């Protein structure tokens, strides 16, 4: 079993409150540590920046009024 944090925990932060990338990065560092590693359902080994890029590529987040929010249609429901 992996010690990495599931990406849904990061997405849930945006579900609670839209944030800029920097705000999200700060909250992630505060909650999970600056060296936290993340995983998705199928991939692992993400740092925050690569995870954020993955969210963008997969259209799991979208920018609204300068803040990032989840795109609920593109987030799996487990």
C-alpha cells in the first residue's frame, strides 16, 4: 500500500473553497507537508506541481474569476 496522498484529497480542498494555484499549494503544504507525494487511481509519484498539471490536462479543474475550482463532471465519484 502506498504512503502517497490520494489526489482526491487535493480536489476536495477546491471543492470546499476555490483558490489560486499559490493558495492551493500553501494549503497542501500546510496539511500534507512540503515533500508530500500524491497518487491518482491509476498513477503515482506526483509532486504538487505535476499533480496540478495533471488536473489541468485531464480537465479536472477549471479557472473561474482567477481561482481554480473542480470540474465535477470530470472527477470520478469514489
